[in-house]
């Protein structure tokens, strides 16, 4: 027969095992060892049958009490373990809803103001029926100067501060194009009139200060047919400037100027107000030079193999960096080329805002 001390020892033993069980499987093994069919407590219960009535009187309640307490302890521990398991899972799956949402690449990326302005300008001219043409950055003296009616050793060649390459075997030197005008003759040579196109692209001159960088951007425009005159030129420029600056009252002024490849030649100013560092287009009493233009010189048409008695038209050239600075209030041109992310985040444009005349150019 088992005496009371033995039962107490057994109870203490199982109580410790229950408290030490750190997972449900271990706890279940303790339960089987105590209360399972062949468990220690179950075996003791079976021995009740072989006892005298007297013995059973004390052993019965003692064993039943032990069984009940162990059953309770097992249930309590089981509940605690499953609670802890749930807590652990919740802790692991926790999300902090106060954390900032990370932007998607399409939202975080920015379009450079210059790319934006190129897209805007092309959208406007495309709407007026202009095609888009391209030419090489590395040019010959012929296309950059001679075909455009720059006489040999004319001071206008020096005016451009040209970057030349080393002379070739025949003594001729390639150069980085100083303007987009060489694309005029290149494109006319390739096709047949009428012509109506723009050409945005990179241009180079040895020059550097707040408003000049050695590499900059221009857009050229050319219209050639049999009847195009200066009235058309003025209309196209007015339409363009109004659409580009997104103000109704853009006013322009044409001043006589000189370019070897146009005759007459003009410089175009827009009316503006200067308020400290700020320039407002379309108001005020100041004028700001914005582009060069003119009627294409007969010698340029001849260079391209066209008969100047039959064909005529206009050309214009505009600094894209300059109009980007004006439209978006960017004070220093050099920042365009510094790849400073802080600057780009401030002046850049959303990737998905594609400029169009119908949808708005810059909104
Ligand atoms: N190519 C000229 C420049 O770079 C601009 C221009 C283009 C002027 C076409 C007249 C006609 O300054």
C-alpha cells in the first residue's frame, strides 16, 4: 500500500513536471505518465480494488483528490501554454501602422526639369503638325558652319567658342556642334519639301557661368515650302510661347539681329516683370530675350540642294535650359548638371505626369 507521504512525493513530482513543461507535447507526455491508462496515478487507482474497506476509506479520497488536482493543474498549464503560443505569434506578426508607407518607385522617381521641358515643347509643336528630327552631336565644319552660310574665317565662327577635335589626316577637324542648326541642312538633304520639323538636342560651347554651361540644349525649328512667310513665323512663335508659359497674355517683340543662315534675322523677346529674383512672363515692362529666328537664307537652301527661287521658309532656335529656368523659376543653370537628388526632388516632376496639351503641360 502507498502511504500518504508517497502520494505527496508523487504529487510534488508531477507538479514540478507540469510547471516545467514548456510546450504542449511535453505536457501531454506528463499527463500520460500520470493519468494515462498505464500512468502512475491510474495504476494506483487500480490497486484500490485489492484493498480492505478500511484502507480504501482513506486511500480512495486521497487518490481521487490527487487525480483531480493533477487534472486541474494540467488544464491550467495547457491553457497557459496555448495563450503564450498565441501571444508569441501575435508579437511576431505585429505591424506598426504608425510607420510611414514607403513610396513606390513610380512615386519616388523624378523627371528632370529639362526632360519635362523637352516633352512639353515637343508636345506643343507636334500639335501644330511639326515632325521631330535628330542629328549627331559630333559634327563636321561643313554642317555646323559652311552649309549654314558662315563664310570661311568669318568672325561668327569664333563667336561660337567651338570645341574642336584633333585635326584629321586631311587637316579637317570635327567639332561638337555649337547649335542645332546643322540639322536643318542634314534633314533637308534627306527628304523632299515641304519641311516642317523641330529638333531638340545637345549643344556645346566653351562657356561657363550661372547661365551658361559647356553643354546645353537647344530646339531648332524649320518650315520650308513655297509660300511660308514671316507672318507664319510670328504666329507659330506666339502660339508656342502662350502654350509653353501657360499664360494667356504672352507678348513678344522682334528685334533685328544677325545670323549668317537667316535673312532677315531677328531676336525675339517676351514681355516680363522682374521682381527681385523672380521673373514673371506676360506682365510688367521688361523684355527678356528668348530665341533667335529668321527667314532661311537662300544660300542655306542651296546647300541643301533646294531652289531658293521656288522654296522659302523660316527657322528658329531656342535655348531649352533657359526656357526651363524661366518657366520653373530655377536660378542657376549649373544645378541642371549636378545630379543632386535634393535639387531633383524639389524641381523634378512626377514620372506619371506626361505633358500633353489636352491634359495640361505641367500639372
Ligand atoms: N542657331 C542660332 C543660335 O544658336 C539660333 C537660330 C536658329 C537663329 C535658327 C536663327 C534661326 O544662336
